C-alpha cells in the first residue's frame, strides 16, 4: 500500500508540475537567424515561391486560398502538412508584407496560435541575412503546458526549416528576373523598308 501511495503521490506532483508549466510560461518566444550566400532579391523570391515551399518546410503538402488576394496583407489560406502520418491544417493570415524585406503572418490551429515574422536584409558582401521571430501560445490549459515543455523542440524545428531554406536558396537555378531583349532591326529590314518607299 505504501508503494501505491508513493506512486500516486508522484503522479499528482507530476500533474501539478505539468499544469504549472503552462501557467508560468503560457507563451513561447524565440528568434532564429541564418546567412545565405545569394543576393537579397533572389533570396526573397525563393522564399515566396509556393513551388519551393515543400523543399524547406518539413511536411508541407499544399496551400489553399480561403479569402483575399494571395501574397497580400489580409489574405487567408489553409496550409496542409503531414506530420507523423497525419494531416494537419493550419490557417495563415498575412498581417504585414514589405517586398524584399519582411513578411508577418498569424497561424491558427486547434492546438495553438502563432505570430511569425520572416525578415531579410542585404549584407555588405552581397549575401542575405535571414531572421525569424516567433511567438506561440497554446489554445487551452493542456496546450499551454505542452508548448512550455516543447519549447526547445519547437525552436529546433524552426532552425531546421531555416537551414533547409538556406540550402534551397543557395541551390536555386530558377531565373526570377529574366531580361527581355528588345528586337534588333536588321539592315535587311531597313533596306526592305526603303525599297517599299521607293516603289510607292
């Protein structure tokens, strides 16, 4: 009986500690940063290319527009992921966007709400510094406690995503800024035009 009491006591203590974690630290905030050996304009273009999202966002499947114009402030989309063999849908709302500089989004799900901002800036040697700022909070007592205990792994996932983004940008071969050449008028064309004028 004493052993049973000890076990029950430990379970109660662990349960109290679990819920206290969510009360003491209801929000999880962290920053991550990488440097990419590609210019700012190309780095930005790759990060915003929906065709490349699966290359750097682990488990990404597809994006479904819900309302607004995609890629603009106020646009709402459902982002589909596969994690541990199960589909998860997160709703994304773009709250701020400055081309070639930053994009901020709010993500909502049954488990948590997250404010996320991705920022970019050019370095003096032609590279790009990319940083992210994240604040997440669980939607409920249990979710808050789980978020507090999972803080390290959640930040680790963002570090992995940015490392994958770095590889995707540096390995990019897609030309986002094709130069359109103006048609050059040949001498033959000019001569034909002159002959036509003479005939008239």
